[in-house]
C-alpha cells in the first residue's frame, strides 16, 4: 500500500532531521508502535496524531 502524502511528508521530514521513530515518539508524545504502524502504511493517523507529529517536526498542517 503506498504511503499517503501526509505520511510521506512526515517520513521525509524525520529523515531530513535525522530522527528515528523512538525519538519522534518522545518528542510528539505518540506511542512508538503507532508511529511504526503509520510509517509502514498499516494505520491511518487521526488528525490529532498528525498534529502532534507535525508540531514535533516543526511542520504546519493545513487543509488543502
């Protein structure tokens, strides 16, 4: 299953910042398992989770 544009953007920013899922989990206060599932395309994040991850990565979330 291909990654959604949101997940791809989050994953790209994680890589750009040199963060792994464990580090992002701590910064965003989101469970490690949740992050792994989202990044593998096995789970769809809630808007609240996207907002937490984006804030931890210093990204903006806007509606298209």
